[in-house]
């Protein structure tokens, strides 16, 4: 028996098991991405950080013209000093972010998905005041991108398409 045949024989049960479990590709014709893309109205941002979160979520989920679902969120962030010099100056910061989200049917307000995601980014405070401010803004923008991606992955992987 050739090596190719052995690999094929080992691979076939995995394919059969995957097909039997009802696996549907997220971006396939009947996948959750198809159901949600362009159909989720996201609550308006109320500050600069939530603006970046909403922008990134809209990029992932698509801007809606006829919403079927509404995504609400609560965004919390906290900045923590991480590296301190002998003189007491903080030279590195971490920004911790957490988002609690709820996806509802737009017409009935029935919750169809909810959860929480969290992550962090960091930035250096060793340059000039302008460099530090730019680093902080970039860290917040990166954090919002990470959180938006996490929410999108969770929605796509856990959302059950209504029958």
C-alpha cells in the first residue's frame, strides 16, 4: 500500500465525521455570515473608543440598509501602568478592554446571542508627549479592532439561524 493511500484512509474518517456533525461553513450559502452580513444595526458610538469599535464591527458585519438584528454593547476600558523606573516614571502602559454585547431581533427585541469578550494592548511612554499620545491612540484603535474581531468570531460561531 502506498503512503498516499494510507493518508487517504486516515483522512476519510475525519471527513465523514465532519460531514455527519452538520458542519456548515460560516461563509457558505447557508452560513451565519450570510445571515448576519449587512443585517445588523449596531448601536451608535458615544465616544472616540466606541466609534472605533463600531467602525470595525461595521467593517466585519457590513453596514445595514434593512436591519433584522440590533447589536447593543457596553464597552469598558482601563489603563494600567506596567513598567516603572526607579524614579517612579511609568514607561509602559497596558489598556485592558472588555465588551459585553447582545444581539436582538430588531422587531421583537428577543435576544438571539450575547456574550463578553476582553483583551488588551500596550504602548510605550518613553518618547515625547506627542509620541506618547499617538502611541496611546494607536493602542486604543488596535484594541477596538481586536475586540470587534472577537465579537464577530463569536457571533459567527455561536449564532443559530432562526428556522
